[in-house]
C-alpha cells in the first residue's frame, strides 16, 4: 500500500514534528504543528489523515495512529468534519496493534450515530483489558447515548455476559435511556 505522493511529503513532515514534540514535551505542540500545515486546506488535511491511517494500519504503527487521531482535534476538524472519519475509525477499531479503542468509542459517543452501533458493540465484545472493563463501560455509554432500539438490543446482548461488572455497566445505561430515537443509518 502506498500513499499518494501528494500526501507522502506532508505525512512525513507531520510525523517528524509530532514525534519530536511528543517526546520533548509529552504533548503535541499544537501551534507549531498548525503553522507548519497552514497552507493545507481542511479537505486536504482530512484526506491526508485518512490516508495516514491506512498506511499506519498497514505498517502496524500505533504511534502514528495516535498522532493522526490527535491531529483531528489539533487541526480543528472536530466536530465540523467528524463524519469524514467514521469509516476509517470503524475499520481501525478492528485492529489490535494500537491502543486507541477507547478513543474510538469516545469519538463515536460524541456523534450519536446509529451506523456506529455494530462497531461499538464489537468493540465491547472483543476488547476486555482490565477488571473494571473501562472500554466496555465506554461502549455501553456510547450505545446508551445513541439511544435507539438497535442500541438497546446490543446492550441487552451484552447483558448476557458472565461478568458482573459488564452487566452493571449495561444496566446503568438501560436505566438511563428510553431508547426511542429512530434507527437511521
């Protein structure tokens, strides 16, 4: 898989700056990163990030995934262009090499999109890293906030878990919402 030459140069510069600033300051230096990409349109940044995600998945590079996800906020693309990343994040959620699954669930939670229900449900089923089931809890909140009959069905499926903590997270959402929003995908 090869990124088009148009984005290869920008992504290389982006990763160099991101890594340098992340290591030095333990956070991205937004203003310098933004100024280095001031001549790039929002649409080009979106395309660059989506291509970067594909390339980082191909290389199984979790650091690049993290930098790209952070860049959506840094470049001010969220929430205005949020829908542009749903497909990329849905595909990324199935990958195990990175640690951004909770961020993906949070991203989907902020959007309340019925078309993310299956992805969020799969995240909750597949990834259970700790005794508190933090990712599962985030997924339950996401399904609750989507608040559709289909989201309720997925929560009810999770309610069948053998884990008491998961059932507790599910019940919290089932009791919090009425699930009357329309299922529109």
